[in-house]
């Protein structure tokens, strides 16, 4: 039996350490423009001792109400930056990723072992790795894992979820807007408990689950924004122009991607093995797949939750399904030592920032200070770096602030709509512009009287208005 224990613990440890290593050393972790402004806002929070309620960082929306729903994550990222620069920011996000995979692995390993456990964790990680970025969702990911694991464990044991999920919800609501998914996730588990209960107990079970939901909803309101924090996810998802933003775009199967592999594997297994799932869990799985197909950012949720609800049916289909015996402490100790060594290596080596598709460092450095002081028209993905550089951008990635009209206007601009460009240049008194080389608006600037190219590289092109 100890050999089995070592295999299960060993596999979970390998995947958790692999996730930690990816987060610590993969260059893509910092390949997101949002990281710049999250740390900048976090610095403001630390300096002022409060979460902001107004926009202080954009040119066109300055002074408007803004709900910084990820304020706690931003403060933590700023603290990490103060302690160890960008290596510190990467480290806390990598810890979030590695911890989440470890929690997921512990939950799935209760029912699966060997090849089955390895394949499930591998497929799960393949869905989450594209979202491995130094952003607040990585800090909240362990809470997603803990929340989901407790719901699954409560269902398996025929009891209510523990009320310690309420303070977990409060923490989640201050770290990331994905808390709303956690609350919604409890619904299918509550329905399953209701439908599988004896008829005489259904009213009691309904009242208990309703109370649990209300307590957790109230817990989610314990933020600096109260009800406004509750409404923000709804308002964000209601925006019609989110589909133009990379992470909100639907899945594209023109090339093989992890989601396609996962779905084909699931279909293949279901066609060759008698796998049975409760109706409520079937509906939940269908919803998760739909969300992943319609908006790429939700693939991480599918990768976290689906293995937890499928590991039992998979184990039964493989003629297994036994509960996992007690964990092996030696493997945990060795894993902890390895994790500490990896963390030490990351923190010991400074992490310089270089030019990327979201960090036009050289282009901005080549722009004189007197030009940078004028209003700018910018690429959406450059907004974060401009904020970091104390330049108020025309647009940045806070879609909830710019709303549909701002996103639609930007879409016309970047596609080279000259009438829209002329209106913006006049209304905003734009003095310079910075866009990615592939943006169609560059061709308009190249032929527009009174404008000239100041700088160009493979990441950015800078235009200035001639005096």
C-alpha cells in the first residue's frame, strides 16, 4: 500500500512543482500589460492606505467612479515588488499557481492513481497554463481550488459545505472578481443535494443551502465597495464589445490548442467507458465547456473544476473508485524543500524587463519628455506600461471603466477608420501616438498631413504631431 501512496503523492508533487517552476521561470508570466498597472495601482493603495474609488490613471476617464475590485491583489503585488522587484511579483503569482495545482492534485488523488491521475492533471494544467500571467487571478486561484474541493468533499460525504467558505469568499471578493463564479458553482451542488435527498428532508436541505448561499453572498460584500463590488461582475459581462479583447475571445480551433485535446480526450473516454455523472454535475460540466468555448479566459475554470467532479466517475469506469488512504509525509517534506529551493533561486536573480508586445520600453525611452507630457493615443495593450510610466493613456485594459462606447471607438481606431481618428485627434488634442506595427491605424498616420514617425521597432511605432 505504501508504494501506491508514494505514487499518488509523488505524482501530485511533480505536477505542483512543475506548475511552480513554470510560474517562476517561464518568460510568459510577465507577458501581459495588465501587470504594469496592477503594481502601479497597488503602490497607490499602499501609499494612501485605502482602495481607490475614482479613476486616477486614464486621460479620458479621470475622476470617474471606478471599482478597483482587485485592490487586495494589487496591494500584495506592490508589496512583493517592493521586496524583490519583478522577481517578487512573479514569485507570489507562481506560488498561487503551484498551490492551486497541489490542492487540485490532492482532491483528484483521493479517487485516481497512476496513469489516470497523471493524464487528468496533465490535461488540467494544459488548460490553465495559457492563463499563467502575473495578474490577480493567479493569487485567487488557490481559493478557487479550496472552494471547489470543499464543495466536492461535502457532496461526497452527504453534508453541507463548511461555513469556513464564508471568510474564504470575503478574501476572494477582495482579490479578484471571479468570486461570482464560486457563488454560482454552489448552485449545481445544492441542486444535486436537493434531488438526491429523501422527500421528507428536501425542505430542510433547501433552507440550509439557501442560508449557505446568502451567508456567502453577504461575505462577498465585505469589501471597500459593498454592493458596487457585487454588481461589477454583472456589468462587466454585460459589455457587448468584450469579444474584441484577447482573453474574452471565443476558442479558435484553426490550430490545435489544449481545449480541443481535452474535449476530444473526454469524448473518447466517454465513448469507450461507461462513465455516469449526476444530472446537476452534467449540467455544470456543460456550462463550463460552453464558457470555455465562448471566452478563452474561462478555460482555467474548466481545468480546475472538471477534474474534481469527474475523478469519481472516471475511477468507477476504470473499476476503481476507492478512497485515498492517508498521505505519505516524506513526499510532502521533500516537495516543500524543493519548492523553497526554487523560490530562493527566483528571488536571488533579478528579473529585468525588456521590450515585448505589451512593453514598449525602447519606444517610450526614445520619445522626448516634452512629447510624453502631451495627450497620447495608444494601443490597448500598451496602456498598462504607460500607466506605469506615469503617462495617462487614451485607453487601457480596464474594460469596465471604458465601457462599450470606449471599446467600440478604439476598435474603429485601430482598424484605421480615418473619420473616427480625426474626431479623436481634435477632441482630445492628441500630441503623439504609439501603436503596434500590425495596427492598421499606422497606415493612416503615415499619410496624414502634420504627422511623422518618430520611432519604430518590431514592437511599437511612435508618431508625433508636427509643430
